[in-house]
C-alpha cells in the first residue's frame, strides 16, 4: 500500500528541477530520473545519519558548492519525508508484483491492483495474426513479456497517476533496474499507446515499435479496447470479410478518395471492406500506393 510519509511525485519532480537549475543543467523530471534521485537520496540520508567519528588528525575542508546544493536538497527531502501526507492520487506503491495480464499488476501483501498508465495490452484471451496470417494468443505473449521485464525479483516502484472506474490504481511503474514498464511494453510492441488517456507520453515508443514491426505490429490485431467490448463479434467479422492471410491493410473508398488504413490506426477497426464497391485488402503499403490509395492521416 502507499506509504503516506513519502514525498509525492510532484514534490520529487520539484526537487529534481531545483537541483538542475542550481547546477546549471537542463531540467529533467522523467520517471527514470526520479527513481535514480530517490535511490541517491536514500543513500545520502543513510550516510548523514550514520555515526562516523572523524580521525583526530582530520582537517576541516570547505564544502564544495555541489555538496552544499546536494545537502540542501537532501535536508529538504528529509523534511518532506517526515512531514508530508500526500493525497491518495499522488501515492507511491512499492513491492513484489505479480502479472495479472499485459497491463495489470497485483502487489504482494496488499490489495492494490495496478493498471499501467497510458498503454493498452491485448486481453488475456485475445488472439492476433502473425506476419504469415497464423492466429496466436497475443494476450498471453504480452503478459509473459511484462513478467520478463520485471524479472525474478518481482519488485517494482509505481507512482500513482489516477484511479480508473473499477477502482484500480493507474500508475507508471519501474523495475529495480529503472526500466519503466509502461514505455518498455509499448516500445516492444506488446502494448499500444492508450491515446485517450496517455497525453502522447508514449507516442515515440509506439512509432518505433510500429516501424520495426515488433510484437503485435508484425501482423494484424484488433485494438484491445475494441476487443473488450466486441471481441467475439469482431472475430466473426474478420472471417466474414474474406481477408487474405497476411494482408491486413484496408483499402477503403470514401468521399475523401481511396484511403488505406493500417492496423492500430484510429479508424482501422470501424473500416469495413466492400469488395463489390472496389475496396480491397493490401499486403503492403507499397502495394496500396502503387494501386492509387493514399495513407489515412490517423
């Protein structure tokens, strides 16, 4: 459960910004930086509170400016650590994690269920098509990849961003090795950016995964949010539409002209192919362009 005596994520980011400004560096408030600073702060505080008598012959040195800045930030963090009582939405959760599915964790010893912020992984029972058009359990593969990222220790640190409608904590989580799980899952292609909620935080990671055809991007998939709502019907439609194996690009004809839609794009799922009207499936973007179709903007 969240420790109510720990500084909030906003407070830690403020400390990081202040340190960078005083040191004349570009401001960096990423989660990787926050986790690194927290570990360094704990080490500094431990040394400051340890009883280490000086040798009789020791000479006093004038502390450097860098040490003074670090000490000031460390003392300020100590005060916040001892006195702050952050609101639940800004809590930090630490512990051993068990993977529930590709975007959900359970924290051992607590009732906390963590929904990873800003990303959406295939559901446990969801299937996708690989590059050869062969069906596979992509939901299971996503969950396994998340477990591999966490590693044997299972320990994670999560910063709460919000609560979802099911009461789950929505958070960004990192491993002991400072791997941010949310970003890593999207970058590996085993989750897509949940654009409705992510505010573009993982757009670069998704672009990389899509370009490299990693994870589910290697073939065809239905967006997890649509699968949750209409999974069985969507599966039936995929068979009924007569899609050729390995050819997952939809060539649609509308008032805007001949437009092709790639898997994962906003209107991909709702676009239906009517071959009698001249619409068709394409196996590659090059094929679609050569046939006179233009890419969809979103």
